[in-house]
């Protein structure tokens, strides 16, 4: 599990270096079989990424993971229950 999280964050970091002038760019990273639910959590990649975003949103079952690239940095967005 930690290896998968590391690979996702590494890929997000590589993609973030490709963003130049686009104000906000969203990219889907992962989808699970869990229901999308009503909860959403966000965290900067420097704050811990997916796990921190899930904790910030009170999410225990992750459904989707997206990444937002902007001039302010890279943010992981997690949805679920």
C-alpha cells in the first residue's frame, strides 16, 4: 500500500513539473470500487498527499483520487465515505 502511495505521489510530482502557464489543471489518479460518497478532503503534496487528504475530509473509504496542479502548488483531492 505504501509503495502504491509513493508511486502515485512520485507520478504527481513528475506531472507537476510539466505544468507551465495553466492556472489550474486537474488529473485523475486513482479510482476504487468504493462508493464516491459525500466527503471530500484536500491536502498539499508537501503535507502528506493522499493519506492526509483523506484524514482532512474524514474519509475512511477512498473512492477517487485527483490531483490539482496550480501556480500555488500541487494539491491531492480525495473523495469517499
